[in-house]
C-alpha cells in the first residue's frame, strides 16, 4: 500500500510547484511523516534533474511551513498573489 504521494507541477519561468501532498490514513502519523519527507526529497531531486530554477509552494498550514524549512525553503510573507474568485 502506498504511504504518501505528491506532485510536481511545472509552472512558467522555469519553476515548479509542489502540489497535493497526501498520505495514507491507514498508516501511523510517524510513518506518514517520513513518507511525505521521502516524496518531497524525490520531487526536489527531480526538479534538479529537470534543471528548474526553483520550487514554490502555496500554503497557510503551519505544519507544512515548518516542514518546508527542513528542506531549506524560505518563507516570503509579503507575497503578491492575484486571484479571481468564482463563488
């Protein structure tokens, strides 16, 4: 049974976005945590193989922000984002 999965979406400007990290609820939290770490590490390595300029991720989840610092991501609190609300 899979423990964790994630996706690397290529976006404009030579960057990628980490997207939809998920883990299997049938496993304990420690094993899911390690599975997510392995997925993120592999997605970082794939980005390097693709010679991308960097990786972005959008979140307000403090757990995700904390985990990202383990992988040397930096937080940019003053981000500019444009959004079209549909509802």
